[in-house]
C-alpha cells in the first residue's frame, strides 16, 4: 500500500471558524465542575460516566476540542486543551480521563477528508475514542478494508460513537498490489515489503466491547477491550499517521498532543489532592495533644514539597506546549529536540503529579485509607494514569537520547 503525498480532500482551511470559540469551553466548565465532583462516587462505583454528564460535555464541545474548525470542531490550541483537561481531572480523575480521550482523539478527524470529518461531527453527541496500537488486521477489499482484531485499554469506548483502531494491512483475495490511496479515499492496495499500518474509523455499533476494566484506579474510565470481526471500513474512513494534514495540528507532534493530556489530567488530580490535604490538615486534630495536622513539621514539609513539585512540573509542561505550538502555528520546523523536550515535559508532569500525591497520601496518615476519603482515590487515579505507555520510563530514555544527539526513532516522539 503506497500513500499519496497530497490529499486535497483532507485539507481543513484554518481560516474558517465555527460560532463557538475554544475559550468558551473553559467558561462553561465553571457550572459543570461541581456536578462532576458530586458524581465522582457514582462514577467510580458504576465504572462509567453517566449519560447526562456525557451529554453535558458534548454540549460544551469538549469532545470536538481538537477537531478541525472547518469540519465543525473547535481546533483548540495545545494550551487550551491542557487547561480544559486539567480542570476536569481536578473535578474527577475518570471524568477528566474520558474527556481528554474524546477531546484529544478528535484531532485525528483532521486526517480524514473534510466531508467525512464534517459528517461525523454533524452528530452533536459525536465522541471519538480508540486505540492506535496496530493490534488488528485490515484486509484489502474493493473500496476499503475488512477489519478484524482486538484492542485493549480502549478508554471511554462505551461512550464513543466512533472508534479509531490501528491495523496492519494485509492483502485480500485478488487484491492488487502497487500504488493506491488511504488518506484521500480511493482504492486501498497493498505494497510489498515491510508491514504497513492503517488507522480505521469504525462505528461503535459495529464493534464489541468486552468488560475487562476492573482496575485499581480511574475506575470510571471504562478502558475495556474492544474487538471487530470482518467489519467493512470504506477507504475514506481510513488514514495513515505518516500523512498529517497541512494544519497547525498536523505540524504539532501527534504523540505530543495525545500525551499532553495525560499530564494535564494527572496535574489536575494533584491539584485536587493538594486542596484535600489542606482541608484535612486544618480539620484533623490529634485527640491526645489537640494539635492540628497542619501544625506537624512533617505535614508542612510534605505540603510544601508537593506544592513546589506540582507547580514546577505544570510550568514546564505549559511552557513547552506554548513554545512548540507557536512553532507549528508559524509553520517553522519542529525539530527532534523540540519533540523530545515536549515528551520530557509530559512524562515529568505525570511522574511529578504521582509523586506529589503519594507524598500527601502518606502525610495524611490513616485517615486517607478510608473509601470515604478523596485522598485515596486521588492516589489510585494518578498512579493509574502514570502507568500509561506514553509516559512510561521508556519515554525518558527516548527524550534523553534525542537531547544528547543520539539516533532515536523520531516516530516515537
């Protein structure tokens, strides 16, 4: 399968603007966040976001935050996306996670022909989720592919209307070889040589969701396995990540954009833990001495260190997001070192958030272990987020190698 170098249909002019501006999403969250916090216990127990909350998030355009403006998305910049997902993570980790999955994944609609993206976004309840790992097979057939496979860790999959999955392309019966197209539609074909990967967009109704997410944290993220069996996907609903659109989002590192939101949600959880510890430190009193927790030297040190760690990591990440976004918006090269610093900032933010919350959890004492304590949920949620592959220790090795001028796989940045 060879990919065309230009895809006129996938162009999304950045001069077209919808009526809703990205900043209005942040304004709308003010009224929603108290409702999210109130629903946190139910979300954890039921392991899914309630549909009325999903509808409210959709009405705020959270799930189309990064989709192309010309197709009906908001085309939000990286810093705005960070601010939205951090605030939602502050209210509830699972809600922030599901919102960032839908909102960040909407960026891939820019890889589709404009008419196809607009068709998907015409549904006010449109939510795009999925798994990029090529765990499936896309068998070439007339007009597209037959997709089969099973993908784990498909967060927010029960909430989605469309699921994006990565597939290795395999020839079909009598399928031609040689040239062909993916990102612009046309006839899908297979080339000789190394395995090639295609991303396919499937209706959730044509996939199966397997209830596998019984996890210690982010319990309401519904990160189940999903599967497909010989589902036909027209070529117009497939694309290659190697052929980004000629837009700011296309020039911004895709893995950097998808991973930034893990850092954002993690920092939101850390901010919630800081607030909860401050509340607890004032309310918790030693029954023998009458001393507040806030009066203990160890509690003061823990709070100070966690506050500094959170603030430093947040400043580093937001700064890198703004810097790299400005490069992409100005159509200036985003070099390997820029990509490396961005991924380093994301991983640092996530790790720092987990360390800060862990320090506060320990300083809170036995009170924090009860299910009734928000602190234990923050601890479980942020450590679950830190297990994500995009912020694993491998990302530090990759970033360090790039910054040291070593040969690295730039595709992983």
